[in-house]
């Protein structure tokens, strides 16, 4: 059984407070998602900053424009360092080989 992880680093010319304010706001997820995925946030009350236990619902159309429901939970947040979101329901699957 194997689990794979993807990690990437990108440097942007802003201070950490500006970057964190942008990336930790769920409303900005749509702005950083490629248009061809048809990404739309469905949650009405998701808050202005991510927090552990937060549920965010989306519509995404990753294949042939077919809309799919996607739900994630923010499970960990370390201020100005990282957050972790885990899929609770959606188009991506954890496959054990």
C-alpha cells in the first residue's frame, strides 16, 4: 500500500501577513483555482479565515465539464505557516494498491 504526496514551493513578492491573509481566506480559493475546473464555493457561511473543523463545500467540474460536489474539512491550522484540508466527500479518491 502506498500513499503519495505532492509538495511544491512558490515564492511570491509579498510579506507573510499579506500572503496569509489571502491564502487563509476561503473566498480566495476560487481565485487561485484554474478556470477550466469550473470551481465554485457553495458554502454560505464559511468565515473569512480558515479554522480547524471548518467545512467548505464546492462544485467542481474536473472532467468534461461535469459538475461534482466536493466537501473538505480544514483539520489543522498553524497561523502564518500552513493549513490542512481533507476531502470528506468528492471527486478524488484515496486508492490503496
